[in-house]
């Protein structure tokens, strides 16, 4: 139940600490009062909240534009004038759906929907114009834009046929592990696991993550153990796919942190022990 929105009395600007009556926004005492001093108005809370919202909106917008890449606000510097798939002029792309990167002094721009498909379809995604592999920084930034659109804008931004879901997830997992220095990892290491091996790998990961918890009890590793020991995994008819999904969820949650390397190291360690 929320607190009363009135001030304690006529002489103070402190908020009343009593609970509201059901159906009202004031307590029993202030409901009987002839005049009330609204705590929000006295302390100008609404203006402060609007200021906080404006600051946060500005920060989040600048963060999105920074991830979008060069030329997001000045499309004239882009080398290509049309989008690769839709043939829409680059100048017409919405800033939140725009993605670009620099390669050999040229700025290549795309719709995030189009370039995201290229990211998913290969372990080593390439610039479709020059066939040059995208560097690690570009791939990481593209995944950030991809996850943002999936969360906030368009959950169906990339249509994936049912038969390709596992392949695309394996490609993403392989890319992340490569970017953390384990370039000898192959997607086949996960795809060929039997049902029994998937359960063994899960058990080893849980054991190792609990070891990290003992060193850092305040970390986020408790959540990862809960995910790997969830009933969803235990009753899954395809434990290898379930394991792959959970590994991606964990790595997405800790992307661009020091913990990302730790989890990648544990994945490689468990694979060598199976």
C-alpha cells in the first residue's frame, strides 16, 4: 500500500508516513482535514521527475546513436547511397534502425534489420560489398543494436525459419567465444553433444559457477546457476538446444564485462572435460 501524498502537517514539508486508505491517495487523518498540503506540490516533485526523465532520455538516445556508428546524423559521409536489401536511400533510414562501420576509410551504412541477418548466418560475417570479415568491435556493436531493437522496437525484426534457429544461435555463441580469445572453438562442439553429454556439461558448468560464487558471493552468478538448474532444462526433450539457449542468455546478460571471459573460459573447460 502506498504512502499518503499529504505533508505531515501545515508547518512541515515532510511527507506523511501513514498508509493510504483503500481507494484514496491520503491517509485517514488527512482524509478528514478541511485543507491539505500536497507533498508533491510543496517540494516541486513533478518538475524534478520531469528533469530526471529528460536527462535519462537524452543519455539513452545518445547511447543508441553512438552504437549506430559514424554518419548516423550526417549521411552524406556514407560511401553507399542505398540500403543493400530494401534499396531505400540511406538518408531515409530511421536513426534507431541505422548501422554503419568504417572500412579502409569508407563508411558503409545498412538497415540494422538487413545487416543483422548477415551477422546470424555465418560464424565469420562479412561486409557484403567487399567480402571483408567484420572486426570484433563492429560485431559487438551490431549485436548491441540488434538486442536493443529486439527488446524495445521490433521483436520480429529478423524472421528466422524454424529449421535455422539452432544454426543461428550456434553462430552467435561461436562469435562471442571467439571474441574472448578462444578462436579454436567450433560450433560442432555443442551441436554434436548427446543428451547425456548435455546433462554432464550442465552439471560441470553449475559446479564451476558455484566455485565463482564462493569467491564473489555478491556477483550475478547465482542467477546463472538458477537458470542452468531450472526445471525447463531438466524436462526438455532437446537438452542440447536448451543448453545452447541458456548459454546465450547468460552471455547476453554479461556482454562487454569481465564476467563474459570467465563464462567463456568455463564453457571451454567443461567441453574439454566431457
